[in-house]
C-alpha cells in the first residue's frame, strides 16, 4: 500500500464513529486582519480625498458671480439677493400659528418639515443684515430681471439694486447709468484718485511721521546717554526743533494735497436704489467692483471671477476680513515658514549628529532620546506660552533694554513678533528633524565610514564628505515634515505675534528693511478668525474655504520644492536609499 492510500485510510473515519472536523481559530488566519487593515486604509484615504475635494469645490467656486433673484412673498414684500444655500427645517408652533390652514396641511403632509432658501441681500447699511431666510411656503413668485447691479464697496459690504444716477465732477450725468463703458471709465478715474489719496496718506505722510519719530527718539537717546541739560542734549534739541519745523511743513503740504483730492473725489458719486426704493449715495471711488448680475455672459463672468482672485492674492483684507485679499497673511505665512526652516534645520541636524556620531551611547543618551521623542507629544499651546515668556519677555525685554532703551516703555522686541513666532515653532518641530536625521545617519553603511577613516580622513571630514551627503535625503524628509506642521500651526502663534489685521508688511524701505519684531498675519489664524470671530458667519464661510484652499496650496508648493531637492540628492547618491 502506498503512502498516499495509507494517509487516505487514516483520514477516513471508521464505521460507526463520528467524523472529526478540524477547526481553525479566526485569529490564526491572516486574511481577516488584512481585510480590516486594508479597509481602514481605504476609509482614511476616502476621508482625506473627500475633504480635499470639498475644500477644492467650495474654494474654486467662491468667486464665481451668481445671479440675483427677486423674490416676491405672499404678503407682497420683495427682496433681491444671491441664492446662497437651501435647507429643510421644522417650523415651530409660533410660526405655524401665523399660517393659513392650507399651508399647515401641506407642512403636516411633509412630516412637519418645510424648505427655505438663504439669500445674500447685502445692503447692510439699509437692512442691518446681510442675509435673509425665505421659506418656500412664503414665496409667491421669483424672477431674475435684467438691470440689477451687484456693487462691491469698501465699506458696508455689497449693495444689490439699481443705479439711479451718477455725478461726475459735480455734474449730473444720467446717461452714464445706461452706458457701461463710460461708467467703467469714470470708475477707473475715481479709483485712480482713491489710490493717489491712499499713497499720500499711507506712504508719503507715513515717511514724514517715521522721520519725525526717528528724530524724537534720537533726542531721547542722547538724553539717556549724556543726561538732560548737557551740551549734547541741548544740541540735539536744537537739531530736532529745526528738523521738526521742516517736517511739519511737509506734513501740512501733503495733508492739504490729500484734502484737495478728497474734496474733488466727493464730487464724483453714484446713487444706488435697493429693490424697495431706498436710496444710497456714495463716492464712486468707494466702489471696488460692479456688474449687472443677470446680464453677464460667460466671458464677462470669467472676467469678474479672475478679477476677484487677483484682488484676493494681491490686496489687504476689508470688512472684518470677510472680503478683499489676504496678501499680508500669505507673506506672513511664507516668511515665518522660511525662518522656521532656517532655524530648525541646522539645530536639529547638529543635535542628531552629536547624538549619533559623537556621544557615547549609554543611559544618559537614551534619556535624551526619550525626552526628544516625548517633546513631539507636548501640546502646541504649551510651546506658545513658553515662547511668549522666554523669547518675547526675557530675550526681547533684554534686547530692548540693551539696544532700544529710548523706545521704552513701548516694547520693540519685548512683545510678539514674526521672529519669536518662528523660533517657537522651531522648538515645536525640532524633534521631527532630530529623529529623521538620526535615522538617516544610521542608514549610511558603516563600511563607508571605516573606508574613509582607513584612507586617513578625520572623523569630521568623514562626516562632512561621506555621511552627511548620503544622509541628506533623509534629513530633507524631516525638514519637509517640520515645514508642513509648522505652516499649519495656529495655537502658539496666537500668543507670540499673529494678529487679526496687520496690513503693513514686515518688509519696507526703512532700515533694516526687514523688521523681525513686527506682528504679522497668518493664513491659519485668518481661517480661525473669519470662521469663528466674524460678525456674520454666513459671510465668512466662503472666505474660510478659499483661504483653506490657498493655505493647502502654499504648503503643497513649499513641500514640492523640498521634495524636488530631495529627489535630486537621491539621484546623486543612488546607492543610498531612504
């Protein structure tokens, strides 16, 4: 009998006995765990992709011009606005009591639910509200008539209505309201005048005030150094008095020029009327953009769309950050992230080099490594408190006492600023760089070190010419992770320099040109401010999505740049993969 037949006979149960069934525990089979892990990964990917698509869709469509709908309600009232969103809700008993019997029956047949639409009516200075809900049962009719204008203003938000009249240089010109090209030309002239006024007030007068303040501080500096009433102090006062007279004359001249332009600007106005007939007259220069909402073609809508994007990335915010641009926030986020990388990269690499290449491995080094790993789990707000206390109050206060005593008690570096924010986030992200650098150094084959040492190279020459170049891709990975985390942090920044509105960039024409002590705006904090601290949450929602899209794009662009550098280093040292 062959072995196969013997095994078969043994497997066959004897007559009159029960068959034995071999069972395997589910935990011993790898396939269920594999499916569970794969399903969890797929679910996570779907969540991430879904979030990105949600942000992308809402961000990309935010600036697309919408039609204006005129709604006539059952009680005869009319309103005009952009359809914003719709929802289903349950009317309360107090609302149902005001409805007729037929309407109550319809709502009851629908399970006690009714639909309603939210319209962006604008005209806040007329209605004292930007949005208005209209229930479906209250709508008598809707229409999208031509001639309705959507006017974006510097103040009070958008205005929706019609143009009643236009005055240019004090002369009524009713024909302009029916001539879009002539009206656009008059608007361009008014906006150019407004920019000229702004240049005088913010730049030229700002230069005079800056120079006057510098002269005043020089007098105080001399007084602190030589004492009050000394010959040096008396000479400084005489120079200040002479210089102050000239600067005050320049200030008066510039203020007169600005006032003259304002008076001229006040003679060019536009009169708008909302759907109910109420009129509003404003300077034409106060209109940022206007267009006939229901009469635009695709090309014209695209022009408005691109114009809004251009304003968003190149201008400063207005209307409590719910309109306008975010250029100061873009600049602040980018510069702070670059400063973070400049600080965290050398500090993290040097620390990892010492721990891996120089320190004697033992209990103390193990404790240091454990401490570094634990630092990554410290809440970010704790770093913010430390940065405010140590960097701003201790280091900044010491710098003010040594180098800027004439400015005290007003702090220069002794308060939140972009430098302290970058250093705080560097402390927050340095454990990531240290761990990644140590792993990269450990991945370099020991034979390369020994070969270099055998050829007569010193330890530092081996590290600099053999180890570090081959570990650089891994080091860049740590820097990329640090950059991504630092750019998105908000909580520490709220304590060490970020503010709601800082239209003046830290970069200007005054020495030292780049002012690290100044407060700054940040895209992450801008999202928080618009989403949770705006006077109108509905008006802030579109800006939240578009700013989130911009922040993701900025972080992506910086990370891609670092990844490109890392990949080039990988190709250069193809034998070392990380």
